[in-house]
């Protein structure tokens, strides 16, 4: 059996786990992803807001924050963010090219990238909401389709 040499940890620093992208985040935490033509909220985001069917989106252009507020279908600005398959509630991709284009322009995002961030629960006037801070989002290059369009 080969002997193992002993070393000391002098001079080494622990690298905090926050320094690494956690790919499983989108499956375990509420996230919002933005592409040049659509927006998507993860299933944990739906669960965080009680699997409601509709939300209203508020945007703060200066701080790069997006707020998802549960609303009824009768709300003038209600957006359906879920779909039902039997008893199962799932998230859905929300097509919104004009909105995405405005966000990309206001937030100086690269149109060749998609962006994602984790949301946190807050309360506004006793109502639970999800706040997504896009000031330092995760990003990745979009795949280019052979026709020249951006792929998801």
C-alpha cells in the first residue's frame, strides 16, 4: 500500500460555495428566467405564491428588479403564469417579445444571452409577493438555430 504524505492547510483559504453557480437552483428555488422573446417562472416560484393562476408584474428599471404579485383573473393586468394538467399545476413559458425587448434595453442585457435569478418572498400590505433581483443574474449564451434565430 502506498503511503500518503501529510500536508498543512497553512496559506489555504476556504472557497465559499456561493462562488459557484448552483445548477439545481432552478429546480429547488423560485427563479425567473428572461429571454429576448419570453419570460419563465420556475415551478418553485408557482408554489411560493400558492400555485395561483395569475400574477401582475411590476418592474423597477433603475434597480433591475421584477416583482410577481398574485392577482385574480379579473385584474386588468393579470398574466396567466401557470397551466393545469389534470390536478398538476405547471409553469408555462410566457411569450412577451415587446416586454423582453424593453427589459433588455433598460437593463443593458446582451440579446445573445438569457438571464436567470432567484426570487425571495416579501410582503406588501399583507400580500405575499416574489421579488427577483436582476442586478447580478446568472446568464448564458443562447443557441443559434440554423435559420439564424435564437433558440431557447
